[in-house]
C-alpha cells in the first residue's frame, strides 16, 4: 500500500545508517580486507613496512602442516556430532515443552540455564568433573555404573579429550536449540492441528505432515547458525586442552590460529588460517542454504 | 474414558522424560555449587559427594577478597551495559532502515551486513588488534566497540523481522499528524517491539559479559581486566583450588541470571516475532 510519503527516504536512511556503518567498516569490513593482505606477507608486527610479500606461501604452509590437518579433523568431528545431537535433543525438548501443563515455565528456565552460563566457567567446570583422579565422571562410570575397570585419564589422550569438549557443547547448547524450536512450533497455527484431528490424523501423522514441514525455516536457521558456531569453536578447546595438549593434537582451527599469531607472533600464518576457515564457513553455509531450499521446494 | 487415561499416561511419560533430562542439565551446575561450599581438603575426596559433609563459606570470602575480583566485576558490568545499550540502539536504527525505508541499494547493503553473521569473531582478532593499536583502543572502549560490531549483524537481522511485523496503519497515522521517521521509530516502532528487543538485550549482554578471546588480547593493563579473564587466570594460578574458582564463577553468573529473569518473560514470544517463523 504505497501511500504518498511526506518525507524522502534517502536522507533519514543515511542518518540512521551512519553509526552502524562506521562501526561496521572500522571493526569488521576494514579488518577483514586488511587481514587478507596480511595473509600474503611474512608480516612484521613492529615494522609492517618491512614485511615481505610471500604470495600463497602461508596458505601452502598451513595446508601441508599435519597439526593444521589434525585441527581440521578435530573441528569437523566436534561440529558434526554436536550439531546433530543438539538439533535432535533440542527438538525433543521443545515438543515436550510445547504443551500446557503445570511447571512448564520452570522447565523452560531450567533447560535454558546452561545457555546463560559463561563458556569460561563451564569449561573449567567440565575440566574438574573429568579430572583423572577423583573426578565425578570417572566415579560415576567406574563405581556406580561399573562400565570401566579403572579411572580414565581423559586429558592425556587426544581423542578422549574431545569427549568432554563435545559433551560440554551439547550440554550447553540443547536449551538454545530447544527455545528456537519452541518459537518455531508456536508460530504454527493451531487450526491446522484441529483440522487434522477432525480428519482423524493421530499425533504421529500430525508431526509428520504438519509440524515437520512447517518447521523448515527454523531448521535451516538452526543448522546454519550451529554449524558456523561449531566451526568457530575456541574457548572450550583453549581452556580444556590448554592450547592443544597433548602434543598439539587437540587444537581446534581457531586455537591453532591464536597460538600461531600471538604465541609464535606469526601474523601472516594466523591470518591465512583464519581466511581458510572463513572461506570454508562461507561455502558450507551457502551449500546448506541451497540444499534446504531444494528440499523445501 | 479411554482417551483421558491415555492422555494421563502421556502426561506422566512426558514428565518422567523431562525430569530425567533435567538431571543431566542440572547435575554439573549442582556440582559446581556444592564444590564452592566444600573445604579445600575435600575437593579431591573419594568418593566425590553430591552433598558435602562440611559446609564452608571460606571459598567465597577468600576468592572475593583476592586478585581484584571486585574491580573485575565492575569492569565487566560497565563493558556489558554500555555494549548492550549501544548494540540495541545501533541495531534497531539499522533494522528500521531495512524494514521501513526505501532507497536504491538497500538490499545489497543488507546483504553486506549479513556477512557479519558468517565471519567468526575470533578470526578478526588479528586485524582488530592492529586497528585497536592504531586508534589507541587497548582499553574498555576497545572492548565495547568491538562487541557492538560483532553483535550488530545478527541483532539487526532479528530486529528487522520484528519491525516488519508492526502494523503499517499506525505509521500512516503518525505521518498524517506530521511526524517524521524519527517520531515513527521512537514513538511507534520501538515501544511495540519490546519482546524482540528483550531477545536482543539478553543475547548481547550475555555475549559481552562472557567474551574471552578478544578481551584476552586487547586488555594489557591488569586493572582493566574483565571477569572471564580474571577467572581463567585465577584458575591457572591456583590450579587445584576449585572451591575458590567456582565461588568466583558463581558470583560472576549472578548478573546474567538477573538479566535473564527480568527479560525471559518475553523471550519465546520475542523469538517468534523475529524473522524466524515460517
């Protein structure tokens, strides 16, 4: 309904855009381009003008570095497992909470509690719970469930170390997935369910033919955001593995980037790693969006 | 008759599953709480207890009196409050433009802002470090400006969806009364979008309160550290004093909890008013 407007849009638009645009250019767009430049140099942080152009050398070094390859493996395993489990359990919790019953608000807040805790704090907490000597998890596995004969030293083995990190992310992330699903569920008109009930559809048929298709956009949003978040994992890896212990085998891509940059002061190499990750994230997101659109059509 | 007993069974089953899940969710938090009340000698006791034999407040007294904890708490509060305020203001101004105004190049500009959702904050640390060095921003303003920037993409995206749902008729009425875009933004759009803005407040406050990676490189001066840095350092300096680490951690969680409780009423409703629904 384009009624005649009394003001022209361009000038107010500019004024409203200005503060955001300045911040965005100064701390996002500019840095991104600058980082691209750095990645092609053997960058000297003290005398940037003496930096030597090295072409794709930093990228090649990264791709042929076994520590980087290991970091890719760790990050991918972490992402695939956590996204899948969080989506499945989050949907389950949302379906259970999307009905009227006493104590619903209590459950909602309780399930959301891990989401609002801070990464630093819960990373330390999981490190303590998975402690090799007298840790709670070992105690439960050995003495209560009797699944293991003796204590597991979780943080001495590069694969076992991933388990607490993955469990931490699942524990902290279910509530968020659930609340997004819940919002999606509540946007589905109840008349659809009533009509289906009149037609004699049972609840599993309703789930399959109404809930599932109409949750499409919610699922797309969740997959895209969770995968981006997973590939960018940093704090839990940094704090639980203390930057790649044992023997640099437990890095995520970003902890390795951080160590190369601020530990070894190799800014060019760090920038190359972050660009490799960004390009990868970008294409994964595009592919996800494309696939989902196809499925919806 | 049959239907109602079936329903009751369903409700019972749902409650059982929910309570089992609750155990998984709350156990770590409970363990943190009771550890913070355990004396140091029982931190590694076998078997580990979910109900300590002796309770003590000593961890809180020691941890809170140590290492400038109070100062870090104030620093974090200041940074989180200002970042949240700036993000809400800037994102809603941007979202208003994208939801309501018309000018050439709007879609391209919006897409550019969406780029910010795809790029990992940590990857920008290197160049942001150089920008901060250039502008002399190794202080709280450096944190605030970067936090606001890292949040505006996602929050603008959410708020655009919210603002698009505000009925246009109200706007027409304001126009007839001679109001300009500022009046519409301030008097109509913002007051009607409260649930959506609550979501933005929770998201941004949480992010700024717990951010670690950028604060870790941008703050050099010990007196300007924020809580996450303070707690991580504390743990690496006092490796086995878990009681004190968790006492400090739990106090650090209180503000987030308060913000969440204040704004959670609007939370689910707020999310479904954003662009996420079908």
